[in-house]
C-alpha cells in the first residue's frame, strides 16, 4: 500500500523538479528572451489573429497554410486575457513551462508502462533537467506542446491495450489530435498505433469499432480546419501546405547535392522565371507549389547524378545532424549548445546500446520496446527526408534517452528472475509445513 502511494505521488515531485529550472530561466532572463525566429512568428500570428480574425503568418493581410492553428490559438487566448506587455509575456512563458512539466509527467507515466516507475523516474528527471529541454519549454514554439500531447497519447495507447476501455480511447484520440494541431507530421503515427494494437492481439471487432470512434473524433477536430481552408483558399487542404520549403531546404544539406549552392539562388531563379510572383508574403500557395516542384526535381537529379552522396546524406549525415547535436541556441547559466555536443553524443550512443540490451532481455515487453523503436525510426526518417535540424528531436528525445535505463532495467530483471522463481517454488512448501 505504501509503495503504491509513493508511486502515485511521484509524478508531483517529478513535475516540481521539471518546473523549477524552467521558471528559473524565465525569471532570470526575462520575458523577452527569444530566438527572434519561429517563436516570434507564432507570437505575431496570434496578435494578428486577435486583430483581424485571420490566421496568418507571413503578413497580416494574407491567410496562411504555413502551420496548423494550435499554437496560434493558445497564444491568442493568453494575449487576449493578459495583454502583450511584460506581464502577458511572463504568463505565456509560465503556461508553456507548465505544459513542459506536464509533458515530463507524461514521459514518466509512459516509460513506467514499459519498464518500472523507478527507471521511468530516471528518464523523466533526465528530460526535466536537460538544458535543451528546459530552454525550449520557455520559448513560444510548437515543441513544448508536441512533447506533452505526444507523450500522453503514447501513454494512453499503452493503457488502451491493457484496459480496452472507451475512456482511454477517447483520451488517446484527444491527445493525438491536439498533437496534430501543432505538429501535423505525427499523422501517420496513427497507423503505427493500430499495428501495435493488432500485434498485441487486440480483439478484432473491438479494434475496428474503436478505430471508427477515433476517426470520428479526429474528423470532429479537423472539420473546422477543412471548412476554413475551403472557404478561404477554395480547395481541400488536409493538413498544411508549407512542407515543401523544408523539403527544398533539405536538398542543401550534406555533400554532392546539385547546383545551385543555396536556397537564395533558387529563389532568385524562380523570381526571374515567374516575375508576377513573390515569396510567401504575397502569393503563398503558388510559391509553395514552385518550391515543391524544385525540391522534387533537385532530389531526382541528385539521386541520378550522385546516388552515393544522396544516400549517404539522407541515411547518415542527416541523422547525425538530428541526434548528435544538442539544441541550445541561447546560452543559459553559462552553458552553450556546443559545450553539450559531447554529452549529447555520449547519451545517444549509450541509449542505442541500451535499447539493444533491452530488446534482448526484456521478455514480455518486446512489443512495447518495438513500438518505441518504430516511433523513433518514423520521426527520424521523416525529419531526414526534409530539413534535418537538432531542434526537431527535442520532443521525441525521451524515446531515445530511455534506452539506457530500459536496458539496465531489462538486464537486472533478467538477473533476478531465477531468484523470483525460487521464491515462488518455496512458498507452497512453506505453506504445507
């Protein structure tokens, strides 16, 4: 009983440990700490939304399909209630820190489903205190929101497999759709989830019925977005239409890619060929279409003229960019991102070994560990097809870093198994005596 109570309270301590460093960053560096990049763009989008009712990003006059509306809606609600001044910025950053702490709790609960509460606490505390995770949860970015929503969706997927309960399906669907509203690239993870349930021998009829309910919840979430896009752009847009710029940028990473040497040269060439167009600010959809065309053309040319460089870049160089660099763009408490690179490498290498050890020794949990592996592979491949950037791995870093604790847990469990069997054998004999 005491052990159960301790486990039930552990999440509160983990949330507190996660919240403290995030609040320290906020109140040490002030509400104006910013990348002056994506975070500023999302904040402007929220301000413009309140002013005009139009979801825009590049310019207030033009509606956008650059991103899903989740972060804009959240920031707009905060600004509407607390204003654009320092107080409103402080409240916004505290809200994001709280969401970050909720994400750490979700990580703890999820890893606990796969290993044990003690080893899950190690993973959660590592994420709670790792400087890149701390800093990113104090910025107006999609990463804190996605970390929390995806971690809880993962938890409810594991829980649904155990309980088969409708309430767990509903929570899974809600958190998954909230994740979609900030990071649409999570969409195909739904297929991974269904395959996992099928592999766990989820009752077939129940799986079909639950999949239908989840689809209905998903449609309820997406319908306003689809209607808005049809009304504004007169076309059906499933998610967003700005993934072509990252796809194009990704063709300038690595070595051996075809000329020209940078995106700016491509932009100038497109403007010469299409003088009536301008970049996203004035003609968003036509510009996106041109970027898509050029990106696919460059990838085909690269694969044809230098296939060895192409595959080396997409399967080796980009994964290293994604995983072996620590994301800390703004120095905090005397730390810089470059100083964490060696630590990041060590953590990743040890985690990979730990994942392999866990798969060997974790009898009975291999499907859950395989789900982690497939999820990691899915996001890694997705990010590497487009523009690889170390910031993108922060929301899924816990899936990687759980490797070492999971491997240790599985190995210790394997070592103790003979002792546990011996105890079970002796209990009936003691009872007879």
